[in-house]
C-alpha cells in the first residue's frame, strides 16, 4: 500500500492542477495561480520521474506496455512544462495532465514485465531514447492540434463538446505546432536511421518488414509531407490539424499498437 502512495500523489497533483484550470475562467489573468500551477506540475514531474525510474529499472530494463505509456506521457508533460515557461500554453494542461494521471496509475495497477534484451548496447539505448523523445513530441503535437481545433471552432462561435477558459492566439499555436512537428520529424528520422543501424549490426538486416516499421514509415511520410506542404503551399489551419492527427494515429498504431498486441493479448 505504501508503494502506491507516490503514484497516487502524482496523479492527484496532475488532476488537481487540471481541475483548477477547468473551473477557473479568469485563470490567464491570475499570474500567481499560473505560477502555482507551474510549481505543482514540476513537483508532479519529479514524483512521476521517480516512480518511472524505479519501475523501469526493476530487475533489468523493463519497458512493458504500461511503463512505455507512462514514460511517453512523462516526457510529454515535461515538454509542455518547458514550453509553457516561454509560450504560456496554460490551456494545454487540460489535455496533457488528465491522461498523464491515468497512465501513471496504470503503471502501478496494471504492471507489465518486458525486459529488453539489448539494454546494454549503446546503439540500442540511443535508438530508444531518440524514439521516446520523438513519440512524446508527436503526442504533444497531436494534443496541441486538438486544442487548435477547439480554439478555431470557438473563434467562429461554433458549438463544441466543451469550452476551455482561455487560449493562446491561434497564430502562436500554429507556429509552435510546426516547430514541434519539425523537431519531432528530425527525431523520427534519426529513430529510423538508428533502428536500421542497430538491426544491421545485430541481425545483418537493415530493416524488417513488419507492421510496426510500415506504420512508422507511413507516419514519417505524413509528417514530412505536412512540413513540405507548409513550406511550399503555406498549409495551415484544418489541413495542418488533419495531417498532424493522421500521422499521430499511424505512429500510435506502430508503437503502442504493436506493444499492446504482443504484451497484453499474446503475452510475449
């Protein structure tokens, strides 16, 4: 029971900050409360990082399904928190923090053991770190795109399922979206290259043709096409949102989908 306390505290911090945001329509004008939110999220990140470290390195390098999701959302919240220090993305915490709370609890309530066999290989560790950063950046981008969709509908006074108290300017949100996607695309490219190098080194085969690699490559093509469309044709707004969400879904199928099937359904 005592071991569960850090997980519960982390989830409560995330949920309390998100709830305070949802029920505070004038939050943007309250510098003091925004500062409190930032400190609280930093505390949640520290606790989350601690429990994640303990879980990942228990008896080896355990990157089971629940650990992987928790790690991705820890990185996503960290990216949000660092970005918020400059761009004031307080609205985004309504999207980022609740799922992070869910996955940190899932990490404890539904643990999955999947010890990685090549954790001592520097090339593999580099590939893994780059991949996790890329997935986290695209998770951030997908949530940011959803927020943009809600902001755009509110701007045109169209009905939405929910209303958020405040939004950053749409142009600021769009600029940040493409910056995040550009960085994520670079990391995804490095993920593919380092994965091929690692596969060649160990299995003498640069690329295995399976659904994980297929969906990853398709996602890479989607995000590359979006960046090209932005540069050549000035794509923005709904087009950018649709392409971002499509690429994210493909990436989700590539990583989370394969881990779910192998570890949860097939118990491998």
